[in-house]
C-alpha cells in the first residue's frame, strides 16, 4: 500500500491511541491497529499465547466453519465479519470473511466494507466480494473486471486482473494493500479471513478445501491472488514479506487488458530470488524501501491458454440497477453508474504496458517524509517501483 499522507495521519493517531484500546462489543466490532511498529518478530506483540491463536494455524472443513474463526478479543481482535457464508446471505452488505477462489469465472477478492475506502485503513476488516453469489460475499458486478489471467502451476494457482477500484469499495485513487493470513501480529489480514477452493488440488469431497497459505494484492485498478498448494512447503511461493513490491515481483504474469485467459504455467522464481551471472542471489526487501530491487522479475512461461470473453466468464454487465435490492447479483450500482473517473485516475500504475513495470499491479511505492511510517504500516503495503516524492 502506498502510505498516503491521510493514511499516515490516521495511522499515527491510531497508534497513539493504542494504550486506550477498547475491545469490541459484539454488534460493532472495533478493529484496532497493528500492535507494533516493527517487523522484527521478537519485538512484536503477536498472537500465539493462550486464547490468542495464530490465524494461519486454524483449519476447518468448509462445511464446519464456525460463525467466526477469530472471535478472540485480543490484540486487534475480534474479527469484523463472519465465516458462515452462503448464497442465502450474499448481498451488497454481506460481511463474509470466507473467500473462495476456483477459476477464471468463479472467485472472490477482499474489498472494503464501506465505499471510497483506502485499503491501508481497512486491511484488518476486509470482506469478500465474489463473481458467484454461491459463496455469500458481496457481488463483483459484471463489467468491472477488464482483463484477467488465471494460471495453474505445479505449486500454486494464481489469478491476476484489472478491476475497477470502486467494485471493491476502494477510492478511485487508492493504491491498495496486501492481504495474507499472517500480518505483523499473526492474526491475519483480514482477522479471521479464511480461503477455500474447489480446485482439484484443494477440493475436499465435493466442498471447497482450505488454502493454508495465500496472499492477495489489490489497488490501483489491479489485483493478484496466489493460493499455494498445502503440500508444497518449500520454497514458499506465497511469501508475504515483499509487500512493498506489488504484483509485479510477487506474481509476475502476462496480464493483458481486455483479454481473459485461463492457462497452465511454470512456477515463478520465488520473490526475492534471482539469477545473475549464473549465480542464484537473494534480495531481502528493506523497510522502508529506499532503493529499487536489484533485479527485474522473470515472467514464467504459460501454455494451453483458453481465451474467454468477459461475458462468457461473468455474464453481461447490468444496464440498470435492481430496485428491490434483494438480488445478490445486482444490488450494487451498475458499473456505468459508478465508474466515474476510476480508470483514468490510476494511470501511473494501472497501465497494462508500462515501460518499466510490465504487468505489475500497484507497482509504485512513494517514499518521502512519510517513509519512516512504512515500517509501521509494513504489513499492509503493496506497490512496487519506487517514486520519491
Ligand atoms: C449465511 O448462510 C449460511 C447458510 O448457507 C448460514 O449457515 C449462515 O449462518 C448465514 N450467515 C449469516 C451471517 O446469516
Ligand atoms: C469454473 O468452475 C465452475 C464450477 O465451479 C464452472 O461452472 C465454470 O465453468 C468454471 N469456469 C471456467 C472458466 O473454467
Ligand atoms: C469503466 O471504466 C473502465 C476503466 O476505465 C472501462 O474499461 C469501462 O469501459 C468503463 N465501463 C463503463 C460502463 O463505462
Ligand atoms: C482497459 O481497457 C479499458 C477499455 O476496454 C479501459 O477503459 C481501461 O482504462 C483499461 N485499463 C487499464 C488498466 O489500462
């Protein structure tokens, strides 16, 4: 995420108020800020003690999910929404925090509960937005995704795409953030967020099976989501420590605007690893990020691509709003009514053919007077290429 000045101010005030944290009442959960301004695990206040489980250690069959997987009122907890989600409660106000990712036509993304949000302020409480009402999230309106590549490899499935920020309740100019089941305090972003798939590598009987390790970047009109197979432990293709360098480095891809494909692909070189003069080298991302990475990411080869139209995957874009509001598929404003200036305002980083960033999402990191705060904000930082402001 790019730490915009407004975020920085909010973040600082949030951190200053840490000593007065008031735990949520069950009606209005209050998600409190990350507890510690450091990336050094040993110095952080983290989950893992009694009554404070580490989110990534919690596993549930899809059909046996509790109402909330993280009801614990500790650190930033409890979670904002709920995990028992189904078609019955899919709506534009659903606070479902169970995300399902199956294929190019059937997936969910994390988005903000309230319109016009900055992801950096919402990462702890994001909710699922889905192309398919079956999973109980809020609808992603047909027509709001402008290009997409779904890729299946021998270690992970990955989906990257162009999406209107507004479809996920993000402000048109929001450069977004990174979500994963860890977070600085190991409670996850979002807290209680769990991810499932019907993909053959995950499927559990006829139900979606849990994905233990995943990460997702969203913002600047782009998203990328990777779900690592539970049986591939090393290398970690779902590494969450490179959150400042965006989709371009974390999920190198051949996303093309206006094109919708499902492909097989080679495994990427794990983020932070690169080959130079025949030597395999590693780069550890510094906080704050003060220089560009010493390498350019290599886009893995893809094959057997099947091409679709947007309509084949998502149906026709609605032309008028559903007045009843009861239909989960169209109770949001139509894309034409809500498009506004979204597409144009992110041109610096949403360009599909930028000379430098290739296919990267949110590939910009602004540094400057707020750079120090990137340390504080590190767990929700996306982006990529350095812009010194
Ligand atoms: C949503 O629907 C499912 C059934 O599909 C149900 O188990 C769950 O309790 C509902 N959740 C809410 C918050 O109403
Ligand atoms: C995605 O999976 C669903 C079943 O879950 C299927 O109906 C649909 O055709 C698939 N779409 C693609 C693009 O493979
Ligand atoms: C919405 O904006 C996107 C991105 O600028 C554009 O591709 C799309 O055509 C627009 N849709 C409508 C209905 O105006
Ligand atoms: C993608 O193409 C649409 C036109 O189909 C355009 O409106 C939109 O701005 C483009 N998106 C990006 C990220 O370039």
